[in-house]
């Protein structure tokens, strides 16, 4: 799910995620890629390395997708790359499972600039699963989402009110004020 859609959908209901920044040598990876960097990205434009074949059940595979010539891997690519990851999640047993936060990365040779959107208290699993539960499993009804929330810890629900902008009392007062008018 795209970050802008999350913000637009949850405005006025959930506390907005906090941005986290990093600038430095390549340290953080994009979770969608096997080698953790976009396939066409190469921090040195052209690189040559000794082939280290991967052996699985007696079959040998080369790890590098470009060229393998006389026992050397030759790979090429662009040294500048922009990459954006949406919110990573999956539906498992009719409930959302968080995988990774929305992330924007600019690769520049051996450097990178990253922006992540994290929960206010860094508990991304609970925060994003609550949002996904509210958006996709309870028809955007916060009371229904809280009642149908299935995760518990030591017999208590793990639903966290501090991620909500409006508390239960404020929601009740708002409903009552509409009824009284």
C-alpha cells in the first residue's frame, strides 16, 4: 500500500507515522530483491569478481545474473538508482501480517539516502497491522475493528489506543452530540 494512500485513509483516525532518515555508505537494503539492491544497480558501473557457484542438490548455479566468463562474474549496471517500497504485508489466515515499512531509497555509487515511515513507538508490527485491520477487515469502523481484533497477550487484547487520534470517550461524545442535535 502506498504511503500517501495510508496517510489519506487514516487521517483523523490514526496517528501519522514518523519519518526516519539515513545518509551514508550502503547499509540498508530494499526487501523485495534477492541481492537486496535493485537488479540494474551497480555501485561501480562495472564489476568483475571470481565466480563462486552455488551448489544445490548436486547442481551448480551461478549467483550473478549477468555474465560468467572463464570463472569470473562480470556485472554492469547504473550507479544512480531511485527505489520506493510500498507497505509490505500479506493476508495470512484472514488477518494482516506486516512485513516491511514503506521506504524510499536513493542509491548513488557507494552511498545511499533512505527514508522510512515508522510507527510512533517503533512497534511497526502492531501499528501497521492495526491500520490494515481497520482498512481491510472492519469496513473502516474503528469500534468494529477494536471488537474484532484477534491478537491477545496474556489474555488481554493487544489493541493499542495510543495509536488512535480520538479516544473512546471522544468518539462517544461525538456520537452523543450528533444524536442530541
